[in-house]
């Protein structure tokens, strides 16, 4: 089976193919170009959607990390306040109770500040 380039270019070897030259060929090439452009735009749109979702996930992870760090710092502050209160109050039950109230007030103020920041 031999291939005849002239017959192929004339569209004789492909029964339903539009002529490669002329209006039908021009329209066919234009449709193919438009199709390729639509495919590229769809791919770019999908890539942008992926980038947006990745950005949202990174931002969410950063927020969670910040909140965890703030809570950890608050816990350490509360622990330090408790230790200091026990050292100061030592054997005095009345002073220990007052220190506990102050520690609780400190916790409530810090918690309210954290909620306000969120």
C-alpha cells in the first residue's frame, strides 16, 4: 500500500474529510483551534482552582498553628501563676484562696482576649 501525498492533500484518501485548502479546511482548522483554546482555558481554570484550595489549606493550617501556640503559652502562664501562688501562699489557707481567685481572674481575662483575637 503506497501513500500518495497529492491525493492525501486533496482529501481523496479520507472520504469525509473537508478539503485542506479552501473554506471548509479553514473552518475545520478554526474549530480545531477554538477547541484547543477551550481545553487550555479549562486546564488553567482547574489549575487555578487547585492553587486556591491549596492556599486556603495553608491559611487554615497557619491559623490552627497560631491558636495552638497561643493556648500552649496560656497553659504555661497558668502553670507558672499556680506555682507562684503556692510558693507565696505556702501554709496560709486564706492567702491560698485569694491567689486562686486571682489566678482564675487572670485565666478569664486571657481567655477573653484570645476569643476577641479570633
